[in-house]
């Protein structure tokens, strides 16, 4: 059975509280429960990790290469400037799908630049929690 990992970066622990007009009113626990349900329906196991710390995300990506078939990553603000996370994604040699809840291209200009996108298998943004569900489907079919 395929195992996948969902990594959520900085401030995503505040889903449901932080800018509900942008990110919705559901919390991270509800998001994870819905992702797990979809992963199981697709025949996959799913684990979750959230950190506000760049190094912890990098360490988790490094660990993932030996345990998981793929990763769904919402790197939050690190998306726009973390070359260290980009290098970790490139190094692990497993599919990583970049996701964002909001349409980053319709927001502040700095959000439209992703330094991790070129080393990810794909990017999904702007569909709310559905962005994660689409990534689950993509990993199931990869």
C-alpha cells in the first residue's frame, strides 16, 4: 500500500482562525481528516506533519524519501523564498506536489513567485481544501 505524507508549513496550524476569508473557517484537524479519508479511498495510507520551522520541514522531507511514495507540501510563505526547501525537494527523488489553499497569483505580487515549483511534480492552488484532495488523486495515479 502506498504511503503519502502531507506537510503543512508556517501558520497553517492556525487554519480556521487566520484570515477565514482567504483560508476558510475549517481547522487543520478537519482538513487532515478529509485528506485521510480521500487517501484511504484511493488505497493509500496518509501521515501528516506541520511545522513553523524551515529546518523541521527539511528534516521531514529527508526522512520521507525512505518511507513515503510521495509528498503533498503546502510550504506557506517558504514557497516564495526557501531555496533550502527547494534543494531538499530536489534531493529526495520522490514526487512532491506543491499545494496552496488560496489562489496565490490573485494575491500580493510576492506570492506569485514559487521557488519550489520547478522541482515539484506539479502545483495546485486556489481551490481551497480541494487543492489537497486533487493532490491526493494525483499521487494515487502517479
